[in-house]
C-alpha cells in the first residue's frame, strides 16, 4: 500500500477536492483505495456520504488513534474502497492535548506519541488490503502533519496563487513539521511530489506569480515528464462535482464544458499515480473513459 498525504498549511486550496477525485479515479482504474480524513471539517467525509461508493470503516479516525483496532471488526477491505471518516474530534482530543501525559503501558507518555504509535499500527495492519491510501490533511501545521509525514510515501501540496498561500509554502517545505525536515530527520523514503497550483486563472497576476515562483522554487513543483509545471485551472465544474458528490469524469459524459476540466485533472492524476509506483496488477474493469 502506497500512502499519499495531500497537505499544505492553508485551507480552501483543493486538498479535499484532489483527495476525493483522485480516490475515485484510482478506484475506477481498479486499485483498492483507503481514504483517511484528517480534517475535523470533514469535507471529504461529507463528499463520500453523498457519493456513496466508499464504505465507511466502523470506527472514526480519532477512534483508531487511541484504541487497539481489530481490523476485521471495522470493514477493512470491504469492496476495496473504504473511508476512515472524520468525526470533528481531532482538535479536542489530540491537537490541543498533544503534550498531555497519560499512563500508557505502565509509563507516562505524551498523547501525541500514543496517537502516533496507534496510527502507525493501524496503517501496518491494513497494508495488505489496499494499493493506495490517501490522507486528506488539515489546513494547519500541527501534530497530525508530523504523524502523516513520518508514515507517508509521498506528499502532494495544492496551492493557490494568492500571497497568503505562497507564504504558507515556505512552512510546508522548511518548517519544523515541514516536508524537507521530516524527510531528513524521520522518513528518508518520503517523496515530495510537489506543489500543485490550483484554481489558476488566465490573468496577468497569476502568470506573474507562476513565473516568479518557477524561477525561485521551480524544483518543488509537480511537473510533467518534460519538466513543465502542472496546473489545475479554476473551473465551475470542479466546484459543482464536489458539491454533488460526483466525479468530474462523470459530469464530463454529459457536459462538454467539463471535458477539458477532466482532461487537465486526469493528466495530473496519471502523473501522481505513476510517481507513486503502485506495483499491482490492475484489473481495469470499469475504467471511465472520456472521448
Ligand atoms: N480547480 C478548481 N476550480 C474551481 N473550484 C475548485 C477547484 N478546486 C477546488 N475548488 C473548490 O474550492 C473549494 C475549496 O476546495 P477544498 O478542496 O475543499 O479545499 P481544502 O480541502 O484545501 O480546504 C471547494 O468548494 C472546491 O469545490
Ligand atoms: Mg479540506
């Protein structure tokens, strides 16, 4: 099972959108997929309630980080497509109490360490049941980010070309819980796939921001195989699909405007999946093809 963390220290940039749409695309290609919602807002959890294709595990994300879980009691592997749902409690029971020490296996241990350990055990125990696990990150840099980055194989960071978002890129890369730091100190296998500019508009402002970023930190962007920075344009179809709980590929079947949107997104997803090097025999049973 390859673990992809979709995260960046900023909200509203497309983390949940990419999580949901990529999970469904990978599932439709035949991969066994587990989605994990690390954000208390639960936008990904809500999307899959509307969508209905992913079977929720019988425990929520904050339950598996503080309990030993027998995976066969919680639907793991059922239908090859599951979601470990958010329950809105992450902040209350972990983030705000990360340094609180409690008795654990006869020792006083910080809650953050206990959660880290249980979550690592959880991922190990489900490993054989999925090809791909996508973790949707919170819009902050807290203990959840450290836990996810120490255990992930790869990271994708959607961004918007706004000043605020660009400032967040620096902590996403170089902060104490930044990708490069976690890679050096804890997780050498961690592969930063790069920043993905999302909701890009054909304006001078966005063009200039991209040129400037490309010159300064171009090597940290998601690029195609020719080294060109990949972009996702601002498209109403994306917002609609997320709201309705459907894929952009589905919408593109009846809506010609959505076709080019899906073409852009699909190109990005194909590159992300290729970089993850999922080594499985995919039975492409119900691939969604768009003309
Ligand atoms: N490329 C896009 N074009 C138009 N709207 C988008 C695009 N990507 C995301 N959105 C919309 O932007 C909003 C924020 O996206 P979301 O994925 O929830 O962000 P995050 O998870 O980073 O907070 C959502 O309403 C979503 O539908
Ligand atoms: Mg989100």
